[in-house]
């Protein structure tokens, strides 16, 4: 499975703007071309390297959940805030699909087929590499902003509504794995 449509068919279809949909797809194609990982690997490797090797939640499980949560949140904002706070749904969905695309350059597979951080990933975090790849695909600045600010690096700048939604969707589905209180 190396087809971006197989990874993101349902979610890509949510982007109404055909040009933005094509740019989003192109970004993933470029990342897969340059990655040591295949699309199949993304449905097998853990979504984070920070929670141990036995994590069953895959990279694509996490990515899809972030997109779905961000979409749902954007729809609620658009329906409940009387137009005083709005989310551009195409920008939001494209940003959610692309926010971790740079991770495809961070990870490599070791001799046992386990995903580990490669040398490139030690130097260049995925918000930076993700923006770089997306710029090549001519993704608009509003979406580049989401990629750039979705992680901790974004805490130093003001975020758009769409960037806040993606940031929180991403962290609410990551931090409980990393820092949750477990009461036995």
C-alpha cells in the first residue's frame, strides 16, 4: 500500500477545494517518496516513539483520530459561536492531515524493522520538515501555519483558530499516553 488515497481517501474527500486537496495529497506523496517508511509501515508502527515499543496505537490510528477530532471541533465552533469564532474547514482538515507529515522523514526502520528516530530526525523536527515538504507542493500559508505551530514549537507564536484546534486534537490524543494518571 503506497497510495495516498488508501491512507487518506475519506479524509481527503472532506477538503472541498480541489486545489488544496491536490496539494495535500502531493505533500504526502513527496514525503512517502523520501521516507524510509512505506504507507503500509504507517499502519503498523507506533504513533510515537516516546511511549515504549509495545504501543498498539499506530501512526495512522493517531493521525486519523486527530483529523476526525479537529473536524468535529471545527464543525461545532462553526455551528455554535454565531459567526464570532469560525474555522475554515478546508484549511483545518488539510492542516490536520499534514501536521505530522514531516515525521515520515524523522523515522527509519532498524535492522529488526522497528521504527526509530533517524539522524535527520535528531536534527530537524517534523514541524520544520513538514513545512518544507508542503511548501514544495505549494500548500497555502494558512495550512503551513498549522503544520509549523501544531507542536511545542508553536507555543512561541499566536495561532489561528484552525491551528489551535489541530494542536489540541493532537495533544489530547498524545498526552494521555505519555502523562496520564493511572489509579489502580
